[in-house]
C-alpha cells in the first residue's frame, strides 16, 4: 500500500511565483518601515537633541527613499547631504561643521542654548531594539502572521 | 572603588601610551598642552545583569598634528590588539572589558591654541562600576 504525493510543473511554478510576490512585498514593506522609523523616530528625537541656535543643522536633516541592492535594503538619513543649509551667522554649510558639533564632547567656550553633542548617534543607539520590533511587526503584518505565529 | 574611566587611564599609562600627569578622564584641562583624556557619553545598562555597554571617546590633543595622529592610532591599537574584533582586555586584575569600535581615529579640530585634537569612539562592554 502506498501513496504518491506529486507536485506538477504548474503547481511548482505557481508556488515560486507566490513566494516571489511575498519576497517582493517584504522588501517593499521593509524599506518603507526603515524609512518611517528613520523619519518618525530617530530624526524626530535627534531634532530635539540637536543644537539649534539658528536651526541650520536641524533643517539640514534628511531621509532618503529606500534603496534595494543585492545586499539588502537600505535607507540613508542624517544631516547635510542633499538638504545642506548655510548658517546665516557663520555662512558655513551645515556639512562643514556638523561633525565638530556632534563629536566635540567638551566644546570649550561653546555653549549650546539648546541641544547637545551626539545628537544623532544617541537616538540611533537608544532605538536599536525598537527598530527590530518595528520591522518585525511590519513584516509580520505584510505576511499576515499574527504575533507569536 | 572601580571606575572604568580611571581604569582606562591607568591602563594607558601602564602600557606607556601616555605618562602620569598627561592622561585624564571626564575633563579636558588647558594644560598640559599634550594630553589624552577619556570622555564618556550615553551608553546602556542592562536591567537584568551587572553588565553595561559604555560609550567612550578617547580625546588626544597635541601641539604637533602628526604626534596627535600617531598617539591616537597607538591608543586605538592598544584596545584593538591583533586586529581581533571585539577584543576582551583585562584592564585590572578584576576589570575585564570587551571593546568594539565605532570609528577609526580622525582629526576633530584645532583648538584656539592651534593644538590638534584627534578622537575616536568605542563601545565598552564591562561590568558596572562599584
């Protein structure tokens, strides 16, 4: 007595197509989730912590669209870059002085009326775990998987 | 009392990257001209263990730009021996620390006295200070 389980060529093709669709949806959702997180969590918190005497640095903040490569999906975000702005007092571009403002933990003679150094790195590190949870939630939702499923 | 920053200072002196009187922590005094100082910024502590991930920025100042660069790299290599990622080092008999690098040494600026300042950032996983 025996049973033979078979997958015909049409079924296999259909299955591959379905998997490709799922993979594509996960990529799109993942990219959007990364962008949302960068924009709505990290850059928001960063803006609060960023020194903003003239608001030049804050206003140079940017989040790019997701890019899909062979290595995965990435979203670039930060300060300077395509949204670079000129400081109206010093006439320097934000990209020229943002590293010093960010990295100088002991800026002698410089008092930031608001904000602090490490205004970008701190929110990134603080939210690492939350990012993973956000990504997982969005991808599960796309694949229609309930939490714990 | 164990203090990571103080342990880093003493280890740096013991390894002859700096000498007593020129290695500091939590401060950037105006003199001596040439110095190394360890500064700390926001890290993470674990609510369920005695470990914490500390964020440390060694800050190297020298009147010679080249000396600042060389000292910064010597310090970088001190905590990153044999090119092994995430090295564990015993700073003291009772203090172990696992170092992870966030960037390589780079020139941050020249100060008002034309002294060059190099910095780099590292994560240090270690047990909590007592």
